[in-house]
C-alpha cells in the first residue's frame, strides 16, 4: 500500500488541554508510514507537541483587519499549521457558502497552508450516483473558481457524504473510489480522501483503493486505540 494521508478532525473535542495532551501522547508512540495530521481546536494548537503534522479545522479568508473572533492564515502559520480543513459540512449546514469557501481556499494557498476541501454536503443515502456527482461537481466548480492550475495541484479534496458523518454508516468503498476518480479526472485534483464514519474496522477497505489517497477521520480519531490501528495500517 502506498503512503496515504490520514487526517484527524477532533472537532469540538476534547474539553480540556490535559485530555488533549493525553490523547496525543498515546498516539505519538505509534509508528506510521503515512502522513498523519492532527487537527485540534484552535486553542490547543500552540500547546500540543507531536511528531505528526498539525492542521486546523477552518481559517478566515482575510489575513488581518477588523474581524472580531476570526483566526487568519498568518496567525496559524506562527503555530506551524500545515493543513486546513475548509468547507466541512458542519459549517456549510450553518450557512457557509461556496463563495466563502473559495475565499478561504485562496487564503490558505496564499499562506502556504495545504487546504483540505470537503464536498458532499446535500447528498442523501438514497441519491443515485449520478445525483451525487452532480452535487459534487457544483460544489467544486464554485469552490475552485479562479484557482490557478498550479494551485489546483496543492489542494486536497475530501469526499464526505453528509449522511455518513457521525452515523456509523460509511459509504461503500467502491462508490467512494468512483467518486474519487471523477474528481481527479474532472477537476485535475491529485489527491482525494474519504470521510464519513471511517473507523478502525473499515479503514483498510478504503485505503486499499488506488484512487483514495487517505481518510478524514472524525470520531475514531478521538479513541486512541482505534486511531492507532488506523495509522498503523
């Protein structure tokens, strides 16, 4: 199996720095041939020590200014953030638009932070694959507007069917592989991840697919033993 990208999205967890350090300490002891990225809440990023890469769960589209409560690319670079999740369905669900996502992508690229663009919001388990691809095509066409060909090669796309996130019911790996192929061919994206109830039991079935370049992992990344199993594959 070739080297993959495994991204832990801790979301709004853990609730204390002590817990965050304990979780990361347990994971740090594990060897992995893959690129492992930990995306904790903003408040922990400067306080965690890890042999793995650090990322963030979002960033603002401006670098500075009168934007109360926002966190910018230059600030995140100060704390060695290498990756940023952008356009996650949980943010789309509270109103984040494709235009805002596009601006965030540009901000990440401008600050040499690798964007992980999430697509798949709005799909349902009963949708046909044709409907799903149409949905993804629309999100990518709008989200990637005015992104140069050179910068397209720096963007990672994560396919996350929204119905699978946090439900324990992952998409079929064969379906995810076909979606990844579509994204690569249609939009010249070099790396596509799968996310949505990926866990220690099903991770290998996705990682064995040649067009799936890794996983965006939610709940399983908060369980040290499960995450260790995944990154050890």
